[in-house]
C-alpha cells in the first residue's frame, strides 16, 4: 500500500504549528497510510480516483438501472455471457447519474441489463473524486495529528476511540476529544450506506 494523498507532512506541520524533524518522515508516512486506510474502510469510499480506467464486474438484474461503485469517469460498458466476449453498449443507449456532479453511481440503460452473474463489465476511473475533498483532508490531518501528539506526550491519560474497524489512541483532553469528534463527524457525512 502507498500514500494516497489525503494529507501530508506539510499539512500536518501547518495544522499543528510545528516543524517535524526529517528523521520522522517514514514514521509520519506510516501513520498517514494507516489513517487513510481507516478513512476508506470506515466510509466505504476511495477519495482520490484512479488515474487509469479499469474493469469492474456487475450482475445484471433484469432492470434498466445498474448501481455501480463511485467513479469519476465511465468509458465503456459491456454486457454478455461472462465466459464469452461481451458486446459493448452504445453510449447513446445509456445515461450515467447523477448529472453534473461526481461521483457517478448509477447507470440507466434504454434496454435491459440481462439477469445473470458477472455479465456486465464497466470500465471506469474508480473513486469518489479527482482531488480529495477538503473536509476529508482536514479529517485525515486531525486524526494523524492526534497520533503524533500521543507519540510526543508520554504523560497523562490516553483515550482510545474506534471509527468503524479503525482504532486510534490519543492524549485525553477536552480539546483532543473535540478534534476527534469533529473528524468523526466529517467521515460520517461521507459514509456509504450499503443497500
């Protein structure tokens, strides 16, 4: 796994109003990577879309609509027997929703998405947005800053909180609790509800 770019050392230094010694760069990157993974897992989203389109398979259900994972650009839809070459759908025959915003999450086809398993291939750039939303950047920065503060502070009571399956420990103060609550509230707004 590598850093996605939800935050970085420079953003952390500006948020915390400190200079972090370069000898801590690899540790900071490890914490950022862990928090990014926790953010994605908790929300069910990838906030910076792939730069190269790839195929994801879906089951047709005999309707005109197909719910898909978040994407910023859809380039091709193919349908047919999963074991054979599939036919590409004409882009004039389907519409991608929502209009005028990302992420795209739904396709309406003038025909019927034939009922079968893995019979629809959608080629797209998968993810929530091209650039990470500003508030997700802030939430990630807050959570990593709490980890850094905990590492610096050896005295005092610590608090351990869970966001989904991700756990974070930080120095227990009213101010830090407020920071954590703010970050968690941001993430809750983006949480994908499984249907």
